[in-house]
């Protein structure tokens, strides 16, 4: 008798990417966001039901805030006369590369690298290969190479890499920083480089995420002109009744959040970077971002899309999610001034929703 197959303990974590993709698709369908590419990463997209307004609003706030930080990073790089590199870790079905590569800042990109579990990158590689709308943005067919059994893609700008981020970064991500006989290193330490973690680090142990962030910091601080930024979107403050319900619900799906434990308050979130010798770090809840850091005209527009009665419930959810951005510019001296501008900016005050 054959032994039972080993239990795949990472499958529930990988399934959270489906949740994110469906939420993004719903927000696009309901006109909260514009994204012509997300449908290609959602199976049977036209048959998927919309998500509740609360989820649509949350997806809108999260996306707008991260887009703002990414766009600012690219603009600051251009002001320095340099292109930039972006690495999306735990990228899943994210479409940010395609949005940027077809937008006004496309010439600012030197490299865009996505990393995730091999099972995820294989699905993404298949979707890219299948859909011309996706592959044409990456480059000419002759410039696109599949590798590692169909789990990796290499092209002049876009790269898709399979890796377990919990492992030793020098092994899992070694191709980013070390040249081989067959390929040059992907990351240039002289270019401003931005890391993006969207609901990723919460699923890792604090030791694993610290090791990963420190590894990148060490690589880019080895040069006098090294500039490294990072954006983290995550849950936090889960010790109250709302957090306990969230953790209980996730437990029924065999999902835990060890990475959220060290961050019980908003004020604790910047320590993720500051304790690892990053130069600066800031954090805001999605609740505060929605109220003060999103264009009031946009808030007025989305308020007309769907009826949202449960404002108190929305605020309760949004105050348990945060965006933290950190930066390392230790060697720049007086040249770090422009980079000090990087961060979410307060918008014109507006009346709170009724």
C-alpha cells in the first residue's frame, strides 16, 4: 500500500493570492480601479461574483496608496538621472508591472522582478504565455525566455522567479546579486531599488523576514550611492477582539500570521526597518490613508459607486491594516535630500462620509 501523499502546508497560503486577485477584479469591475490586465490572471473571470463594497473600498485604498509610493519612487529616480529597479516579493497575480510598462513612467524601469512560490510563478508564466495582451508588454517573442521547468521568465526588463522567501536569501535569491557562467546578476546596486511586500511578511516568521530585509540592505549599502526602499502592506494589532476573530477565521483555513505578532501597534511597525539599520521608516493605517491621504475627488467618486452603510465596520477593518515604507540612504550625505520627500502626502481635508 502506498503511503499517503505529504501534506502541502503552504497550499492555504498560496490560496490567499486567489482572494487578492478576486478582490482586485471586483474593484475593477465596479469602477473603483482601472486595470485591463487582472482578468487574464483570474480563471473564468467573467463568471466571478463581485465582492462586498467594504472589500472593494479596502482594495481601492490599498492600491492607490501603494501606487502613489511606487510612482514617487520612480519620479525621484528620474530626478537623479537614473532608472530604477522594482522587486515584488510574493507577487502572486499582481499586475503592477503591466500597468507601469504601459504607462507614462515606462522608461523609468531598468528591471521589474517578481518572486513567488514555484506553483504560483508557473501559473503566472502560463497566463503570460497564453495571453498576447500580457506577453506583448514584456517584449518580442525572441526576447522572452521560459526557464526552470516553466516556472521562470526572463526578458530585458521583466523577470519572474520561483523561490521560497523563507529560505536563505543568498541561495533562494542568489541570481539577483551574483553573476553565473550563463547570466549576469539581475540587480545593479547603483540603481535606486524598491521592494514591495503585499500581505507577505505576515505569513513568515519574524526571523525569516528580518533575514530577508537585512540581506537586501547589506547588498545595497555596500555602495556609496546605494538607495533601497521597501513598502510593506500587512495586518497588525491583532490582539483585540477583531484581531482574534480574524486569526480564528484564518485558522479554519490552516493559515497563521506569525509575522504579525511583533507588531501590536501602529507605532511598532517602523521598527521592522529601523531595527535593521534602515535610515527611516513610517507607517499609516488604511483608515488614516483613506481619510487624509487619498484625493478627496477620488473619494467622492467612489462614494457614488455602491451603497456603503457600514462605515464603522469599514473603519474597524481598515485600522487593522497598514502600509509601512522604509528606506536606506545612509551613505548619501547631503544628496539624500530629494529622497527625504518619499512618502504619502496629506491631501486637502474633506468631510467624512455620512
